[in-house]
């Protein structure tokens, strides 16, 4: 599960970084919003599923 979350995080950051070069207009905005939501969601899931050490 965590490996998938890390993969989503990495791919989301990469796609978001290159979306301004590869797309324009509404497509760029849609890709940026989609990847942004995926990145925020994967970060949230990774934080919530981390092992707590005392």
C-alpha cells in the first residue's frame, strides 16, 4: 500500500512539474488540479499510515 502511495506521489510531482510545458490552457489547469489532489491525498495517506515510534 505504501509503495503505491509513494509511486502516486512521485508521478504526481513529475507530471505536475512538466504540465506547464506539455499542456496549455484548460488542459494545463485540469492536469494541475488532478495531480495536485493526488499528491495531497497520497501525502495525507502516508502521514496517517506511518508507524508511530515512542
